[in-house]
C-alpha cells in the first residue's frame, strides 16, 4: 500500500483562524478608539464647565453685608467695651428743613417725619436713636405737671427706643443720659426723659439745641432697667452701657 501526501484545501482551518484573529483585532481597535473619543469629550466638557463657572464668578458682583448704621466697639459710632455689635461707616444727616413742626395740642397725634441717627445692640437689647421736629411735652412727677416747650434755638427732639431685639417688645424702667459734642466741646449734656407716646410707645427723649451746622457725636449712657426680671433676663443688662453715634446737622437756612 502506498500513501500519497494530501495538500490542504483552500479555506481550511488555518485560514479561518487567521480571519477570526483579524476580526478580533479590528473589534478591539474600535473599542479603544471609542474609549479615547469618550475620554477626550469628557475632558472638554469638564474644562468648559469649570471655565464657565470661573467666568460667572468673575462677572458677578461681590456679596457684601450691610447694616443700618449698627455700632461696634472702638472709635466713633461705636459701643463701649461693655458691648459690641455690627459696624457701618455711614453718617446720618439730620436736616432741620425736613422735620415739620409737631402739633402742640392734645389731639390724636399724626405720623411725624423721623430721621434715624443709628442703631446699636447690647446683650440682645436694641438701642435705636431717632430725631423729630422739636416737641412740646408734659413732665409728670407725682401730683405736679410741667409743660416743656421748644424755643427758637431748639434744633430737634432726640428719641431713644429700647427694645428686645428678638421680639421688638419695648424695655422700660431704664434711664438714658445723652452727651452731644462738636469736636471736643460739649454742647448738650442732659437726661432723656422717660416718655410715652401713642404713636411710638415707651421711649426716652428730650429737645436738643445745637449751636451750628456740622458733624456731631452723641454718646448715650444706658443704665440697667430698674425692674424685677423674669428668668430669661436675669443675666442681662446688669451694668451701664455706652454707645456713641456720629451725625451731621444741617439747620434751616
């Protein structure tokens, strides 16, 4: 018996294996290419988002906190070392021409134009300083009464409102002394009377006379309320407190 070698047929197992390897390589290359494209696209997206955020921050104005002339410790418009609060560099301007005359009768009072001098806080007590036109008021002490009327030299009526900062409830039974200076010269140094008013409620006030136009400072000495206290107030307002505010006075021409 004789054996004869047989030539492999075209398209046999060897050629099929080669085609399989080629398809696998092509598929792997496609997957790698898609992955590269996805990575590049993601990188561009992240870069664009970061750039947009940076541009937005650069174009938006800076956020600032403001106060309504709140006084802090140290310098003019400040509280003493016994208390502190926010601070603003603004100076209130009081114009005599913008303060209409207050009624002098006992009729129902009308709303008045008032100009704020400033606000301060002391252990949760709000201290608000306001001005109005010169006022007539009645001093009552036991059985005696005394009518106080403004004169031609009276500049304005100074009012101080003390209240609980959290609730807005007025705080009575305190005392307030006001000292007004122009530079180093004292031009007013008097007690502010405890007052009641139908349109303002309890406050402390007095008429103030200033010699001329200019910049003034008013220092308020607020004493602890002389009253029995519920327990939420037992550790508050135990010592006198000073706060200084600066304002500009423009009398009527």
